[in-house]
């Protein structure tokens, strides 16, 4: 009898163990199969990824920026050729996946977007040749990208350089950033850093614009039929500080007995002039203007993840005066700002920004264009845009907020805006350089923790000079 009870317990235990194993097999084989395949501990998956010859990434001049190089054991290792590229190209890791452009174009570079043919199946399963991805040519220019990254050395901030006519992104830089070669040894420390080096501030950042919105407000004033020389009602004068959303903001640079006009307010970055403008035009006008220029929605760049901002009823919850003065709930990324400035630099037409220029399938020698034709959206008339351009050029030449951006022999128009965001504030440079009549390149530089307008203006001017030198050759 005792023997039978022991045998029953043993059988019960074996059945229970079998059921546990069966349940685990069903869970991992069916319900959680996707996460199991993606797990960094799935060594078969790691081996499969390591055997893929990932496509190279090149710049607009076909200079190789990143590629896969062979290891002695037949696997491949990803190599990025300059630290200046880390923030935009991102990383490809067998353990931690992909980030940046490597993530945005992962299917293309890894070859998983390719349609299977008899030849591809034969090469893979019979000849055991590695899977090959397509090459990607980006709109980046390495020399301009290097100059953009250099501006951010030892700084927290972001840079965007864009062809105003086409929307082609010539440089995108963010700091701090991550060296992909350090992921395997420093991952835990990197993900815990408070400055979030994985975050692309140029594309994903959300910042108060401060007085950087003044070129857009100036354009709105002209659209409404006014002139820059129209006198404003400023009871306390042009240089009077303005209280907005719990902070007090003043002119970016001293106005030096300037007339009380919007032109002078723009030249010196005086919020009193724009507060008077908003009072004269009304908040409904402000809402319409900011919506027209795209300030109320983030610009999307295909493949790159944007912040998930909660929707809100703008007509009820927004304080449009506070937003227009740049100290409210409105938040913009450097890419958002670049598109708005590009609209003014491109005869009133806002370009749709893009980064992927062309694709070269494996085994091919010719590049296939990824963009059929540049796309633009009309915002305002060319007359209004040209008038704002002229005022931006004049502001640089006449001691305005961005006077330090002046470059000998070049037509540079620019503006510097400051925001009282957080404890240290922000400095924005927005400007353009003329390559030839009707063709401009825009640059946006954001320095976190900077309050000296001349610092960001000089950085922006130097960057535009590099862009002009590269594109004019």
C-alpha cells in the first residue's frame, strides 16, 4: 500500500512537471514567440543578424559614413567612420538593436524589405551566402555634419542645416550622444544618465521658442497689411521688459534709442514690440498665424520617432499670447524651427524635410532615387518672405541680435532668440545664407544653458559659412 501511494505521488509529480513544460513551450512558442526571437539572449537570432552583410550608408557625395566589415569567422561588424555621425546615424547592436538612421532604415539596410526570388533563396539556402542589405545614400554632407558636431563640443544642444529650397537635411547633430562602440560595455550607465544621450534633440526635442518666433510674427504683421516702419503704441518704450507666464523678458540686445517700430523691435529682439503687435491683432490672429506656419504640430521625418504629445483643444486651453511670446506651453524642435525659417528663405514655401536620398540594391551599381521630387507647402507670398529676408539681413548688418553671425562677402540673414526655460535658459540661432539669388541654406542652432546671444550667433554664422563654402564649390 505504501509502495502504491509513493508511485501515485511520483506519477502525479511527473504529470505536473510535464504540464509545466508544455505550458512553457506553448507560451514561448506561440504567445511570446516574437519577444523570444527579439530577445538579446536568443543566440540563434544573434548569429543570424551577425551573418547579414548590412548595407553601407553614404553621404550626398557618396562618401561612406558607415558600413559592415567582415570578421575572420564569417560574421560582420558595423563601423561608423566619425564621431560627428553618432547622433544621426545611431547604432546597430546584436544585443541592443538599432537607433537613429540605423533604426529608421533598418529593413532597407538589413535586407528584410527585399522580395524573395528563386535566386535569393538559392544563394541563401544552397550556396549559404550571407543575406545582403541595400545601401542608403543620405542627404547629409559630411563636411557640414562635421562642422555642426564641432559646434556642440562640450555643449548640450542641437543643430539642423537644411536646403531651404528642397528640404534636404545637410546636417543633423545632437549633443550629448552615444558612441555605438561603447554600448556593450557601458549600456547600463548610458541608459541611466540624466542627460539622456540616446535622445536626438534636433529631431525629438521639445523646447520653448522664446523670442525665436519673432520672424514668424514679423511675417504675420506684413501679411496683415502693415509695414515694419508702422509706429507701435509702447507706453513704456521699446526696451521695456514684459511679464509673461511668471517670468520677465527684455530685449536680447540693447536698442540704443531705436524708433518704436516693429522693425526696431525685431532687430534688437524686444518683446514689448511683439506684445503690442499681439494686442493689436488679437489672439485669434496669433492662433491662425502659428497654425499656418506649422508651429502647432511637430514636423515628421520618415522613420524617426517623435514625442507623443497629448492632444488638446487648442481653442480652449491655449494662451496664444504667451505661446507667441515663446514662454507658454508651445514647444518646438530644432527641425520644426528650421522648416519655419526655410519657408521664409524659400519665397514663402515650406519644404518637406527628408534624409534618405537614394537606395542601391545589393549587387547593383546605380543609385535609385528615394524621393521623386522635393515637396513644398505654400505659406505666404514671395513678397512677404523677401521682405522678412531683407530685414533679417539688415538686422545682422546693423548690430541686431545676430550681428556676430556676419560673414565677409556673404549674404547672411539671421535672428537670435532667448527663452527663459528651466533654470539656465536657451539660446536659438535661426538664419540663412544665400548661395545664389533664390537659393538659400538655413541653419538652426540651439544651445541649452546659454544666455549670451553673440555666442550662438557666431556659431550659427560660422556654420553657414561652412555650408556656403561646401555647396558653392
